C-alpha cells in the first residue's frame, strides 16, 4: 500500500494560518491529495519530538508557525537530524518586517486570534450602541459598561459610537422634562453613569444649526432659550438624584470627552 503524502501543520497557537497556506499550495498540485495532520499549541520540546516521531512514517513535510525561538530552533535541529523537510511559514516575513521597518516581533503565540477577538468585541459593542441608542430598550442599561445621560444635542450618540469602537458597551438616555426618566436609571451603579452638561448659549447655537439643516425656522420651541433652561434644570436635578459625575461638553470634541470618560472610569476601576 502506497503511503500518502502528509503535511504536518505545527503551531504554538491553533495553526489556522499554517493550514490555510498549506491548502493554498496543495491546490496547485492538480489531483494530488495531501493529508494534513495537526499539532496545535505545542509548548515544549517533547511536543516537537512527538511531531518528529510521527512524521517518520510517511513521505512528509512539516509546515510550521512557531514564534517561540527555542521551540523553532529545536524543531529545525530535530528535523535536520531525521532528514525531514521543515518549512517555517512565518520567519521570512517576520525577518522582512525587522529589516525593513526596524521593528522587533513580540514573539507571543496566538496574536491573530487576539486580533480577531478584539474585532468581534468591537462589532458587538457597536451593535449594542445602536440597539440601546436614545433610550431604546431600557433593559440595556444593566448590561452597559457606560450609560450616558443628557438633554438632546449633547453628543450622546456620537460619543456612544466612539466608545463602542474602543469595545465599550454604551447605552444613552435622553432627559426630557415631559418624560420621567426610566426607573432602571436609578438602580444601576452610579459609577458607570455619566451626565453630559452644556452651556445654554452653546446648546442654543447647536440647536439653531440643527433646525436650519432640517429646513425649519429658529422660532421653534426646541431652540428657544426658555426651553433650553427648562431642560437643563430638569437634567441637572436628575443627575444629582443619581449622583453621577458630569462632564461639560460645551467646547469639547468627541475624542476629548471620550478620553475624560475613560480616564474617569479607569481611575475608579470600573473596567477591571
């Protein structure tokens, strides 16, 4: 019986990168079936020795992605001793990065998976911010990392999205005199709630521009100073009852306000 050609995919992580590269190369050999055997999460020399032992029994290649230098050197040495071809799929490109960009790799296994996890956490946080924007689905207040409260046009939504891109789940609730705030707002830990305040003059200016963009007149009650004073006074009372910290966003960029929020929360250990 003819022994089947085998590629041993070896990695100090899960080995997805190596497997994809092996499959891409194998696809260039029409009609050639190659068996792929996995050795994932190798972490010591004995694991490497097991790979070498297994690879002796069929025509084989070892394709590996190992960033830990001691394991890499041991694999290269043992493969050479046994006359087995071992191909490092990462080192040539890592070496190119080092030479061209004058950078050094951190040589930590599993970095790609960490990047993937960060990506999915960011997507989840963005979806959360959209779902719980502007007081929708009040039950999200309990699940949120951060809850923003304030009157209309205090940048609650753009702040929520900015913080979501940093993987924080943010809900925001508008404060309106005619509508009592949701009771859940008073039951969540006050350390994760932030009140956004703004000067009446700045809010008047912002709302006038908003009305203009919508083709409406500045005479609308929405932008009147009397209405603004009423809303701000109501919001201030609610923030005092909650006991949450406040940030004046009158002349701050979104990034600046976000940095203040994160500094505040990190100092309190709320994200621990």
